[in-house]
C-alpha cells in the first residue's frame, strides 16, 4: 500500500506545483514538459527492461547451472547459520539462500548487471514458498532492504566518472563511501529486525556482523596504502576476476555432478526472458511518476525548502548543491547519476560539492527502482513496510555521506 500512496503523491504534487507555476508565474511550458516526461520515462522504462532482457537471459541461465550443480548446498554451509537468523521463515535448506548470497556479493563488488538477475532469481525462489502471493513475505522484505541499502565495497563506476571529469585523485571517495554504505546497511538491517522481531544480539548474528566489520576495516587499510591508479586497476580486475571465476566454478560443479550444462543454461535463460517482460509495467509506472515529479519542478522546490530549513537552524549549507543527488537517489539511479555528474561538472570533481555528491551516489541503492523491479517480477502488490525500511536505510546513508564528506574533505 505504501507504494500506492507514494505513486499517487508524485502525480498530485506535480499537478499542484505545475498549476501554481502556470497561474502565478505564467510558466506555460510546465505542463508540456510534464507530459513529455510521461512519454520519455515510459520509453525509458521499456528500454531498461529491454536492455535487461539479454542480461537476465544470460545470468538466469548461469544461475540454473549453479543450482543444478549444487551451489545452494555450498552456500548454505558457508553462510547458512547467519541466514537462518535473518530469514527464519525460509528454513535451512531453502534454494533462495544461494541466490541471495550471490546477489549480495555482486552488489558488494558493484556488479549491477550480475546482481539484478541473481536478485530476481532469489525473489522468485522465495515467492514459491510465500503463502500470500500478492503480499511481500518477511524474507522478501529483508532481502529487498539489504539490496536498497546498497552495501558496496568497490565503487568502480563512481571512480571512473570522477576520473573522466578531471579529479586529481578519483579514488579519494573510496573510504567515505565504504563507511557511509556500511552505516546504511546496518540501519536497514536494524529497521527490518525491529519489525520482524529478529534478535540482532544473537551470538551467531554478532559473529557474522563482526567478521564483516573486520573485513571492511581490512579493505580500508589495504586500499589506504595504494595510489589512485592502483586502487582503480585492482578494483576493476578483482571484481571481474571474481565474477568470471564464479561462472567457471558453476560450470565445473555441474560437470562434476554430470549435469548437461548447455541444457541447464537454456532452461534458466527462458525464465530470464519471461521475467524481463513481466517487470515492464511496474518499471514504467514508477519511472513515469518520478519523471513527472521532476519535470514539474517539485524536486527543485524540495531542495529549496531543505536549504531554507538548514539555514534557519544555523547548519552549514555548503553541501546543499549536492542535495539533488541525495533526493534523486531513492527514486532513480540514472537520475541520481546525472545529478552527480552535473554537480561535478558545475563545481568541479574535486570540489566539496562534487565529493559529497559522489559519496551520496555510492552510499545507497535506488529504493523505488528495486521495489518496482523485484516485487514486480513476482507480482507482489502489498509491499507492507518495505518502503519505510528502505527509506530509513537511504536516509541514514545520506546523512552518513554528508558527515563523512565533512570529515574527510571539508
């Protein structure tokens, strides 16, 4: 229901602001721009879905090979005790455990093209044991919020953008992003745990979270010893080497278990194509609402309102020009990316604003896009508290990003 109200909110606010601009400011272009936005974003939603078709077909095929090769059993042994605590309703032998782990690993490596198919596969597997097919289960909500919190260890794409826009040290945002995205993930996990009454003080949960914390600290220490070129090179090579190694490992495991690898791939690939077609209406719906909201000028008004409020509270407002990236991030990944590039182009890649925008871009993922794609792929209409928890993670990630930017760069 939350997504329903938010969708209506976008259109009504856009209409009211558009009407105000037409009547009081004489802006005769606002409604043509809003209508153009509906057509443009509908086209964009279809093109994104079309672009996902090939990727989904490929990775759903790879996932089917891994599934038949026994990857679920391997991951269940490795991460099972932790997942049993976070996803208690799935049980100890649920096939989604392997897909969830692969999705989270791909997100941590900033491999979006691989993460989405794996995530959709996990969502479909959880849907098979979901007693109410139209309502999100506890496990699906936990999984989605962990995705929207966007834990990223290697923000390669952001470093590439910074390099293209003339940053002296494109990787200087690496540690701030890592810290901000870590806080975002912890916030999302805690918010869902409160709703679902999951005990995060359990010894098993604390041991896994402690190990993750030590791992992140180790990465921070290691990359702090490298120069900028080495960080970018090692990040890129490591991410893609790990990903291709996963593909090879799936194939070798399937061969060992005497699985017909090619037929397994084709079987999974067919599911990928069906999934890509199924998400089109959900993706178009949310992107059109976001497009209208932006075209009406509502986003600009929100930024101005925040700026005024911070000034009245006596808070330093040097970060305000980066706020459009923060406000756009939960709504549209490409929109937030465009805002980040615009901020760096206007103020400079190495400016405080440019670094705030870069840190915000890497701190969380696109909540409403993920909601539309993941829940849309299995036909879920009642998202329960998923939106609230996802936005909590976004909010903490944005606050942490601004704080880290002041700490490291101001």
